[in-house]
C-alpha cells in the first residue's frame, strides 16, 4: 500500500523523478529522528511530590561535588539544572541579553572586573542573605546586595622553583626586575583582550605603575621577550615549564595563587610539594571576587534565595577550594591542608575599583595591544 | 496534490534556515541596534573610518585567500591519488586525513609547537645535524604557522569533495585523448581539470569560508599581531560588550561572504558538464615502480604534514611527564577525581557526542539532499534565495549567532535539541556542496533512455542516479558527522555540564592546572580521534547493494 502511494507520487513528479529519492531519504530520516528522540527521552522518576526545578546559570568553570548538590536537592525537594554559558564575560553577556525572558533563576560567576556591567544592566533582584553576616565586609561590593560574594582568588605570578634552583637564578622580587636581562624570555602572560587573568595582571600593573607608567613597564617587558598567549590554558599547559610537563620553556607564568596546590592534587608522580610556587612582587597580585545573584523574573525566586543561602553556608563553602580552586568567602569554611600549605595569599593585593575597570577597560587594553604589536 | 507535496518538501530547508538562522540573526541585530541611533551611527562611522578596521578586513581576506590556494594546491594531488589508485590502508588513510577537522585548536597548537616550535623536534634535529646555534625555523606567532595550520585543518575538504567527484569521472575521455597522442599533463589540463572544476570550486568556497571566519587558529597560534573579523567580533561582543560594533562587524563579514558566493555562483554556472556513466574508472593498484613511488611519496609527505602533529598528540597522551609509557591519563578519565556532580565517564561523553552527531546527520542529510535537488532544477524559483542562504551560516560569527539564539529561541535555548540543529547549520553547506556537483553531472540522456525502455522512475533512480549520488552523499555524511563530533559549542550554545560531549570534556580538563588535567585532555583528544576515524571508516564502508557492478 505504502509502496503504491510512493510510486504514484513519484510519477506525478514528472519526468524529473526526483521525488522518490526525496521520499526515501525523507522517510529514513524521520525514522532516524524518532530513534534519536526516543533515546534522548528519559523516564520520569516516580515520586510523591514533584521536585521543584531550579536553574542555575554559570560560566564553564563552575563545579560542585555530587554529594553537596544532592544535599541541597534532598533538603528542598528540588532538582538543580546547571547551565554553562561560556567564559565569565560571555556568560554574563548572555544573561544580560536574556533579561526579558530569563534563562535561569540565579547566576553565579560575576567577578569584580564585570561587576559594574552586571549592576548597570539591572538584572539582579536584591537579596540580603542572613549568611552574609559571616562574610567579611571587604568582599561585599554591592551595598544593595543584588550580588553576594561567594569566593575570591588572586591572579599572580607562579614560578617553577626547581627550574630557578637548577639555573641558579633567584626568584624575581619586584615587577621591575622582570625587565632585567636575567629574566629574559622567562615570562609568559595572557592577552588582556581575551583572557581574564590577562586583564587582571594588566590592571595590577596599571595600579602599581600608574596610568602614565604602565605602558613603559610593558615596553620593557616586550624588549625582554615576554610571551603573550591568548588564554590561560595555552600559557599554562603549552609554555609554562611545570604545567606542560617539561615541554614548555617559560618558568614564570601569570596564573592563580591556588595553582600550586592543584599541582600536587593533580600530580602524576606522587609528589607532596608543588614544583610551582607563588611569588608576590609588590603590586603584582590582583584580587578577584566572584558573586552570585537572583535574576529578575526568576521562575523560582524563593528557591533561588535558598540556594544563595546554601552557597554561602559552610558545606558549599568548604567544597569550593578543591572544586573550583579559589578561596571560600566564608571564613568558617574548612580549608584543605594543601591550601593552607601552598596557596599563600598575598599580603597587599591590588584591589581595583570596578567602576574604573568598566569605564576604562577598552581604552587600557587597546593601548596595551597597540604597544605590544607596534 | 503532487505539486503541493513537492512544494512542501522543498519548503523544508528554507523553513529550517528561516527559523534557526535568519530569525535569530535578525533578532540579535535588532537588539544590537536598539541603542539610540545617532550613537550607533557615529560609532559605526568611527570604526569604518579607522585604519585598524581596514587592516583587519584586509588581513582576514588575504589570509583566507592564500590559505585556500595553498589548501587546494596540497589537496589536489592527494585527491587524484585517492580517486585513481587503490593501495593498502586507503580507507584508513582517508579517515585519518579528516581527523584534524574535529580537533580543538587548543590541543592541536601544542602538538604543532612540539614539532616545529622553537624547541620542537624539527629544529632540534636541524640544529644537531647542521651545527646551528639558533633554531632555523622561527614560525611561532607568524602568518606562516597560521597558513600551515589552515591547510592542516582544511585539506580534507579538498581531498574528499574533489576526490569523490574525480572517482566518478569516466576514464574514456582521457583515454581518447591519450589515443590521439595527448601527453598526460595535456590530458589533465584540457580534459580532467575542466571536468573537475565545479567540485574544485565548491571545495575552495568551503575552505575559504572556514579560513575567513577562522577564530581559534588565529587567536592561539597567531599571537597578538593577527586578528580576523571573527576575532574582532568576539572582542567587541564579549570583552567590551559593544553590541552595535559587533553587529556592524558581523554584517561586514556577511557582506564579504555574500560577495564571494555571488562570484562563486557566476563561475560555477558555466562549469557543469554532465558525465556519461558508461563505466566508472575503477581505482587500481599502481602499475609500476614509478607509480608506486609517486603514490608512496605523496602519502609519506601527507603523513608527515597532517598525521605527525596528531601522532605527537597521541604519544604525549601516553608519555606526558613520564619517561616511560603510562595509562594514568586514560584511567583518570574514568575516575571522578573531584567527586564532581558533572562527572561523566568517557563512555558517556562518547555516547553523547555520537548521539548529537547522529541527530545532526538525521537533520542535515535530508534537508541538504532536498536543497540540492531544488538547486539542481533548471530555472528554479527557489534557487536564487536558497543558494546564498545555505552558505551564509558558514560566514556568520558564532558569537553573534549564539547571542541570537539567546534572544530569539525562547524555551528552546537550553534544549539539547538546539545542539544538532546548530551543527546542521554548519553541516548543510557541506551536504549541498558535495551533493550538487554529482547531481548536476547526472546524464539526462541515460535517464531518458531508461524511461523509454519502460523503467519506472523509482527503478530509474535506483539503477542510474543512486550509485552516482550515494558516493557524494557518503562524503557529505562524513563531514556532517565530523563537524558535529568536533564542535565545542559553548560559544554558540548553552552547555549542560551534566551531559558533556567529548570536546566539552577536553575543555573542562584544560580549565584547571595540574598535569592530570592536561593529560586527560590529551587522552580525551586521542579518544576523539579514534572515535572519529572509526565512524568515518564505517560511513565509507557503506555501499548500495549492487554498486560494485559499476
């Protein structure tokens, strides 16, 4: 029957006779689609009360322990769907663009370099979590509590201590020394136009050398054969001697103060001490803070607020260090031994005004790019 | 009724493109230009007047042109070898040459540097054998490296589309020319090349569009000095959130794409010739030592150029940070080291990737075939609209379209279905471009003869058209599959970390420090290569029953 029908249509298509081909392909593809659809469908779990769905949007680096997430879901009879939207900048922009029809109930991952953009876009609902009392005041940057601090970290220089020991060269003590011939061709940094640690380090040098002086410093770094990569991964894994497992030839890298413990956690040779160490020449470390907020128009605002409480509470906060390799904002959280031992914090980090960053980012970065490519 | 049915069928690809390409694109452009007009105009004028804008536009265009020429020059001889000769391991070789297509730049870049970087294998060897003090090859962050890697990535497009078409050429014309005393190069120049021209042009167009919108290669290997329009769009849209400027640049990019396509269509129009399929040239073993040397030599050079970087990557996945062989990175892939809620064992990631790739095939093949049939009709009303529309997605900035999805796609934004749909947008031009030349080459006289002899249209299609078309369809299937397997998608789409694909696992591993993470990225890249090669070999194996008769 079906075959007859096919033939008729085919004849009807005229002398060209393309139709049977199309129908065959079409039928086969519908079959394939149905198959794919069937396999994509997941059975609905039978349960007494249907759990409330909560959607958390974040950047690609968001991570959480299974156990911790399940604890929240069980306590609030909720299912948490996490969506990742690209790197920190991309993710925030997508959230801003979806303002009229929010993608999620809450967004985690606004850092202080994007804070003013996020607040100006008017996308967050104020919420003063009772847990904020436990968080140090210096981490709170929005008096209206649209954004609450969850974690912080430092962008700073990492050095390959074994390399420097073997070469008999002392670790650099000041930023100016990096322009010294002793350190020629040793440093790899990231492009501030495309990389968040790259921007952080540039901002640190602007703070330290001033708006009139930072370009001169970078000119001297350029003369001293600094290597600029597009992002952190390429700098760390392709060029940094420690990160690349010995293939790279740059023993100094712009990274994070929490990279050395990762070097131990993710070691392959059973080492108990990292090969990379933090160095903090004055004015070289930049403090990054990451914030979370309830999105305006959230489908589940109440549950979103509970999730923020949960994120600021000790269980989630203690999970942060080894999941995302940053420091928990809540000082009551337990720090793993490795962090205590190897993830030192700089005594006097650069703390930059977010408004100044948003206002000048393009101008500063553009001037830097022009200098480095001239 | 029949006409309506056919019209409905023909409307499908257009509808697909309108809903999943034109609509989101227009939506994001509208949002971008919703700022007060004077501001937009002055900003746009300022940018259009700045020398850096013209520098970027010029660089993007000439590097893409040069990359395309080089890719065709490298690909053509290989296409000839694949079309004309049969040799051991041919299918595997063809699959291997397509692997670069799916590899993330971020893992390919170090592999290249390990070979030809300052301290790479080649430089070390040259220095040692010629007693040089400085490394003779200084390719890092140069245009030379960008071009080289563009050839590496895209040569498969030429080998597959031209080679597939070439193998359908009947040898009779060439043999006739030879009998009349033409020399081999004369035959190539006056007979083979004109016949191949449509497929060479189609392959060049695809390569050009890929290089024109090059992002990762230019960013990672080019350093600061080089920026394509795509890179500039990313900076404006993401770093500075300057949507009007990003939109302006996207339109410029589309404008160039459109111009190139118009030129292409003009050139293409006069080139098609129908091929009589009296018999197909059967690939044969090289006849004598000279031919063996030729084939062997060409394959060795290719192996060095394309396979060496991939091999370097595989080797590193077994030896990273360890003097001997180690499997720890593969073992680590199967362990949830951080007790992460988003952990997926490699099997799950492979499964997710294959599922998306299968769905991409299911969407892009039928739509592409319908579109190709439409375009192949003489005086088709639809062709004028459909032809450029099909190719524009390749010339569209991923960031822009991704933002467009956010603005326009409503509840579908976070749906896993958007993944194969977006992949299909990129795969569709491949399906159409490799299917269309084969379709146009069908010999109408043969089909008329079949009809006169009483063959039903279906039978006629099955015995005359299908064998010729199936090869082309398989080639496009391979591309559609590979495109989907390799697409990272976070820029374009919303990712669900609880359902990671292979490329997502690679990027996840590369986002935190530690040798295990780097090793896992390399190990997953190796698995991605293996899965790709295996799938492509399977696709290539597919034959119509009775096809061997030809």
